[in-house]
């Protein structure tokens, strides 16, 4: 008989007794026992492939799956209740933010237990109580100033993103083996909310992050099949959109759709993590050094190739192609900055709709209407444009790997921006916030990963700034001192100390300045979370 260890510190009564009920924990234990070993094997295979890349290997379309790429097959058709996805908003499962997102006017709301979330134990468990109340229509919130928040009449369709396969959940262990974060997040959502959603005429929709191989998608599909039987809900109830946000996954889009074909809801162009993955995958190769983060736009060659291939692949298979995140936040204090943000979001979404995407992501309610307008002009009354084939698109492996053609420069402003954003985001994350507005951008773990990985890459390759200076650890530490002082002066002593500056700096230097490259900044930072 296995032993179960559950940390209950920091959890409220409902989280302890309802969300982590004995039956719910038993469901999680079965997920862990059945699928935990395969998850570990897949992560070991990831490490082997990464070592091959570091030893001079490259990426290409898999010869052993040529038959799948050439085959004439389709994924399951969209459900009638959610065939129109033209704008989806994302955010954490904080109670007030859930209400605001569902009321935002977006077609869908992706409740995020991953990159827009800091995985404190309270955040991971109490978020499911908020989702239950949202599904039942009873969710409400009163702020400290007395403002009341409740759901309106027309709310967005709920989707949920669990954590990726690589993350553990240290607060729940079976025989002292930590549960996968993905199993906790998916398991609690499935156990508490899947049947509820079906009863309300919707379904349990998911976003699946950080996959690197189609066999990782096969594991998710097997989890869905088992969970549907265990919960007594119809096969095919779970529908999952996969984020193509790692470079290896871009070479296996067909295969990933195929593995999930009875549960598929398409692919999403996870642009920020994809840039991070380009840096990480070939971090030792000088030809993959990228310029300032702001210069790596969706229109540069390797990003444009990836986006167009995603649309072509999805529509050939009858699947949704979802566009990437608009991270810009309108400014309510600066009219000129506000207009620049609105114009930039509109141009980005106009481009996506023109390429054939069926919908897109935004991070803030104030830009839902802007994105909606861009897609309305292309879609009109149609729910999507899945029937628009992109047979004109031809993308090679070399196109997907063409980081070297990215125009732009490495500047002091770009380096300082990476340092400032990276430091501030880690501080927010350690404080329990996984999404934070910084310099009119909604930063999450994906954008912070770009910032810290660029710093590492530039140091590792001795990159030169436009003014001729070489990027070194010493230069980064000097700028970090200056940026920390600037932030301290802006926020004051009390806020500064609450931000855990010593822990923040330690994590930031570890993930940016180490000789070795930590795979994800969230893994060492997680050790400092309650």
C-alpha cells in the first residue's frame, strides 16, 4: 500500500476538504501510478535528444513518421458549443481575474495553472474552487474597497492549461515521489469540473504546453482515455489544443495532431516560448544568436515559417489554428502609449487573421475588442476559417532553423530591458504572481525565459553591443546593480523588501549567469516557494 503525503499549510478549509477530498486524491494517485513511469521515460528521452543537439545534432522531420505526414486523415470535428474561437483571453485562476476574464467579451478564457501562474500550493488548489464556482455561475468577489464582482449574462467558454510534463508538485507525494504538476492540475480539473461542464452544455477544454515530441502527446491521449472511463463520461469529452512552443515540436505538428486526433482541438502558435526554445535548443551555436527581444517579431523568417506551417498543417487536418499572445497592455495614463499599443495589437491580429488563423490570444480585457475587430473583418459571420487550405505554403527544415536571418541589433537598451524584466518577473513570481504588467507588457514565465536566456546566450558567445562593448558577466552585474537601485527607488523600502530582493537576485543570477544553462527558470525558483 502506498503512502500519501499532503502538505496542508496555507490551504483554506474548502481546499483541504473539498478540492483535495479522499476521492480526488485517490484519482490523482491512480494517475500517478498508471502514467508516472512513462512520463519519467519521456523526460529522459528529452534529455537524450537535447544532449544530441549540444553535440552537433540538428532537427528535421522524422523519417519514421513520413506515413502520418503523407496520410489522408482528419481530427475529430469541432464541438458546436465552441466552434468560434476568434479571441481568447488568458490569465491565472485568481478569483477576481477569473470573473473579469469570463466577462471580457472574449470567446474563450484559458485559466492558466502554468506560465501565467506562480505555483504556490494555495494557487494550485484554490484555483479549482474558483473554476467550480465559475462553471456553476456562483463565483463572486468583493474587493477591499467594497467593489462587487460577479458574472454577467454572456461569459467566455472556459479552457484550462495544466503545467507541462517537466514540472513536479512537491506538496503532494506518493511513497515520497512527487506527483507531476500536470497530473495535479489536470486531475483536479477532470475530477471536479469535467462532468459539470458537460452538464452545462460545454465540455472540458484544455491547452497542453511545452511538449517536445509526439509520444508526449500520446501519453496525454492515453490519460484522457483512462480518465474518461474512470469518471464515467463519454470518450472524446476532453478536447485539447496543443501549444507548439518548442522548436522540436514544430517538426512534429502532424504527428501531435494524429496522436490526439479523437481529442484534438488544434494547435496554437506559442510564440514567446518558441523564441526561448530556439535559443535553448541551439544555445552553444553562434549562428543561432538572436538580437534584442523586441526585434524578434512574428515577421522574421524563422517565426513566419513556423506560423505559416502551423496554419497549413492544422487546416489540412480539419483542426483549429490559434494565433499567439498579444502581450501589450494599453496605458490608461499615457494616451500616446495607449494608441501605440492598440495599433500594434490590431496590426498583429490583422496579420494572423490574414494568414488563416482561426483565432488568437490576448492578455488583457482592454484589447479584446481590438483583436475581435481584426478577426471580424476576415471571418465575418463564419465561426472559423478551417476550410481555408494553405497549399501555397512550403516550409523546409532549413526555414524553421533560420535564426541567422533575423534582422536587428544587440543594444544596451535591449540588455537592460532583459535584466530589468527578468529580475522583476522573478520577484513577482516568488511573491505568488505569475503574470505581471511591466513596462506596458504582460510578462509571464515565457517572456521572462526569453530575457534570461538571451543574457546567457550573449555572454556565452561574447556578443557585442552596438557601441562595441562585449556582453560579460561583469557588465551584466553592473547593470543589474543599477536596475535594482532604480526599481528600489521607484517602489520604496517596504515594497522592495516584500519583493524578496536577495532571493530574486540569487535566482536571476543562477539562470542567467551560470556556466551551465538551467532548462527552466521556474525549476530552481520553485524550491523557494511555499
